[in-house]
């Protein structure tokens, strides 16, 4: 067992969530320095927060769907898939708890003044137009593009040295172009870890956590995207791994 790899997956996923859930706190909660800054501010922070994470922790997956895609392509031992996924989910949960602690005062003054659905959506992704088949397609499709683009860049000797920056740009583009329907999870850890944190944290005036959506759409659609990305990389783009 590669314990350093598992530690880096936990820490890297946690740091990604600190950036991502943190920026949603900035936008949604009352009396933050950046309240109401909107989706462009949020997506940009998500994107370059991931870049910073990759600069620090190197070639981590920080995403169970990426781990599955790499296992299919022979880049990650199958024996590591479940441990890596658990480490990522735990890291995402811890990252969300850290963010809650940082913004606890702002949560307290917002609980009766901000729509509880908006506060829930700080932590997890949920569509404004709920249509599970269409939402599922969006998440699977976005994940396919996401993983294909990252691994194609990684295998290109001209560009792979700039992979952390490339991943940030890929996240930024997908978030802007495809994120308006579901919130573009593309990552079970990103959604389910913080969703669980919202469930257990002492946040006032909670609404339903919508586990049905969480477990079905961001819970499984990224795995479909991972399989499609692996097949397209190997047989469509014919990249050797």
C-alpha cells in the first residue's frame, strides 16, 4: 500500500475543497469580504485552487472518477482504487469541516437571512431544473470531456510540464460552458464529502440534503464519464498508456 499516495490524495482533495467550498461561502454568506461576487469568481477560484493543489501534491487524482479512468488505462493499480477513493472522500469531508469552522460566524448570521437551499449548495451540487436523466447526461458528458482533456495533455510531451495550469483552464472552461445546469461536480469526492459534512455540521435552518440526487447523479455519473474517457483515449485518440 502506497501510504504517501493516500495521504497526498486526502490532503490534496481537502485543499481543493477548502478553495471550492470556501469561495461559495464568500459568495453566499452574509458579511464576507466578497459577498455576492457570483459564478465567475467562484469558477475561477475552483479552477486555480485545483492548479495550486496539483503544484503542491503532484500527480494526485483528487477525484474517484479520475482514479477509475487511470485504473482502466493501467496508470493506477486496481488494488489502489478503493483506498484512493476513500482517502479522497475523507479529505473532502475534512476540507468542508475546515471551511465551516472558518466561516462559522458568517453561517450563524446567515441562517435566517439566506435561502437554506443556497446554504446547502455551498457544499454540494444540485440542479436548478431537476430532471434526473438530463442531469445525469450532463455530469457524465462533462466528466468525459474533463478526464479526456487532462490525460491527453498529460501524455503530450509538449504540454505536460504545464499540467497543473492546463487542469485549471480545463476546469474553468467546463465550469463556464457546462456548469450552469448541474453545477458540474464531475467528482464524487467533491460532492459527497461536503454533502455529508453539511448533514452533520451544526448549521441552523437546514433544508433537505437531497441524497437521492447526490447518490444517483454526482455519485455515479462521473464513473460513466471515466469509462467513456478511457475508451476514447485508447481507441479514439489512440494514445498509448
